[in-house]
């Protein structure tokens, strides 16, 4: 990463954006940020790499009042805002790489197609998902136009890039996140609380309720919406329903959990 390269972060007050500020800020002095005027200013304590502390930052990112100014000044733009907010994105020149972050890559690829149809968009696109794990893994769409550039960029800011296709990634997220989200949504009516108060919980039920309550408090409304848009989750649920209806049938090739 060039010492003169300006890195822009859109959505600096969101969960991902504020951690990205710390992550990129530990590797570069040239960081600028933007968020909508109604956003509540919140700072992160750590980067995506939890060993990077916000207190170690020698300079804070410059905040700009206008999204267009950030796009114009940045050579790399991390779009940490909801993908739907891309409708507010104006002109993007060919010198700019826009990094689309979303937990469901299909959502980003749909947005990519719309961006590339715009006459005022000439930039390069990378599609990624930060897994927020101890290994500091960032999944990059192996078919994205700016894949190689994004790979080098994430190495440069101290993360571990890994390549997957959109379908591979989204199936992985359907297994690891989507099924749990469906279970949370299906048990959100309070019945488990009633069972617990009545002393009717099994050990596995208690484990599930603790995990459900912990995760449900951390997932934002936008995160849940993104999870349920995953086309691979719908396919997986259909296979599971078929398995329930035909338990003696041979195992589905699609059901590789």
C-alpha cells in the first residue's frame, strides 16, 4: 500500500465501519471517513484484528461532510454502509476501487451489476466479507474484477485475505449463520422463556437459548435482512425440509454440513 494512497471509509459509525477505521488507520495516515448526518458518532475500541487498539492510532481520520468529496479524494473506498445506500453514490472514476462489504456476496454482486450499468461509474469493484474471526480472515470474491488488487490491499492492512466464489461463500454463510438465524426468528415469540420459567428446559435447550439471546442482541436489523436474502439459505432449507419429509431417502449431495 502506497504511503500517499488515500483510503476512504463510508459508514464510519457503523459496526464494521468503525472497526475498519482502526484497522486501516494502523496501516495508513491517509484515511478519510463519511457517514450520514443522522448517524450517531460511535468509536471502536479495536480493529477487525482485535489486537489492534484504537488508542494506538496516532491520527484520527478526517471526516468529510459530502460523500462525493470522499469518493473524489480516495483511491480505495470501503463501502461499510448498507448496500442499498449505493443509490446515493455519484460519479466514480477509473482510478478508484470500491470495496463492497456484505455478509451475503450475492447482494454485492447484484449491486455490482447495477453500478457497472451506470454511465458515471468507471471504477473497479471488489466484493468482500470480513468474517471477524481470530484468524482475521477476509473472504474475497475470486471472480470480482479487482480481486488481485483487493487481495494485496487487505494484506497491507494486516488482515488475511482468502478467495472463494460467491456461491461457495454464500453456502458457507447459510450453514454457519443462516440456519441459526432461521432458528432465532422461529423462537422469538417468548416460548423458550416460558419453558425456562416453568423449569422445563433441557441442557441443549439452555445452550440454544443462551446462544440465541447472545447473537440476537448483536445482529442489527440490516444484518438479519441480509442473512435472509441469501439464495443459498433458501436452497439449504428446502433440502432440509425434503430430508424431514423423506428421512429414509439417500443423503442429498447438496447437504454437505
